[in-house]
């Protein structure tokens, strides 16, 4: 009796397994109609588990990819750009060639790229980097530019003030000249902005004589390069080089064909070493990357050409009466 009952139970179980499974394709399309596109895609992927030999199974991968593409577009309209990116990447896993091409193009589209940059910037801890990113996004023609502009209108003044305060006081985090220029251009109002501008003015007064000194060094480097070029010219010149070479060398106190003495060469090397040491010290004292970068570029140029073009270092603002802000 027990054996008979056991047999009947097993037979019934096998009969149940042989029954037709649920119509997951219809269920998926119903979910899609309700706007539940991700759930619909997940449901479509079960098609082959229930009907491995049907047409629906063969089309399930492509349909799942299409549904995820639609879900990605919906996420983009909702400004959920990271989610849209994940959906597009997942769509590529099951897409046919045509759908994969669409997903690839969508991943490369500028509106998604800018949206991702915006979303990631919102969680950034480096406020200067976030500010730069938002400014770049706001300058685009993508839909998220409006959101970036709104963020800038709210957050930018405080960030510019903070950047100026950090750059214009030791240890000088960033360029004071650039931070102050951005703050002035923003026309930020209020006591905090005024205090930051006053700090920038103090810093400008501090670096003014250092910039003047640096310009003298640039002129000196140009002179040294021109002198070295003349020495090389006169070393290789002879009496047969023509009157022009003789006159040029004579004007520089040199004689064509005469080699400089070892003492002269050593003196030139020592002076260059001393000048470079003082130059580097001056650059460290200026402590403004934007200013020192420009000065280093000028030095590099004159040391190649030997030609110096004077520039006027902008005068610093006058100190407030009494010497206090």
C-alpha cells in the first residue's frame, strides 16, 4: 500500500512538471505597459527557462535589451544618469548587432556624458574640482546644463570665497591670482566676499616685489643666453670670417678664434648656478602656480632665443589707510 501511494505521488509530481509553464512573455509586456521596464526585462529573460524551443525564447535576448534601452531613456529624463549607464551596459550583454549599435551610440552621447559628470560632481569632495566641472557642464547645450547653472547660482559664490581664502593665505592651496580674478568677476557681495578680496589684495602686495625680481632674472637669463651664443660664435670665427664677425665679437669684448679661459667658463657656471638657486627661491616665495607657470615659460623661452621682451608687472592695490584692512 505504501509503495502504491509513493508511486502515485511520484507520478503526480512528474505530471505537474510536464504542465505548461507561465506565459512570461505576456507578463513581461504587461509590466512594460505599466512602465516597469526593468522588471519586464528581467521577466523576459526567464522565457527560455519555460519555453526553450519557442520563438519567444529566440527573441528574448533582443527584447530584454530593447526594454533596458527604454528604461535607460526613462532614467535619463529623470536625471538618473548613472542608472541609465548601467542599464545601457547591461543591454549590450544581450543585444543583437543593431540594438548593440544603438546602445553604444547612446553611451557615447553628450547628454549622457554631461549628465554622468554632473551626477558624480554632486558627490565630489574637492570643491574646486566640482566648481570647475559644473562650470564646464553649464557651458554645454545639453539638458543638464540648466541644472548645473542652477547649482552654480546657489553654490558658486561661497565656493569662490573659500577658494580665495585658501589660495591667498599660507599654505596657499591653489592660485591666489586666479581665485581672486574669479571672485571679482562673479561680483559676489557681502562681508565674506569683501574679506576674501582684502586677503587677495594683501597677497598681491606681497608678491609684487617678488614678481619684479623674477622679471629681472628673466632679463638676466636672456642676457646670459645671448652672451653664450656670442661666445660660441667668436670661438669658431677667424680673421677670415669677415669684418662683420670681427666687429660683432669686438663689440662684446671678444676676439675671433680666441677661446675663453677656464676661469671665465667657471665664473659663468657659478653665476648661472647662483641665479638658478635664487630663481627657484623666488618661485617658491611667490607660491602662486599661475604666476610661476607664466614666469617659468618666459624663462624657458628666453633661454632658447636670448631675446627679452619687457613686460610691466601690474601694480598691487594701495594698502588701506593705516595699513589695516
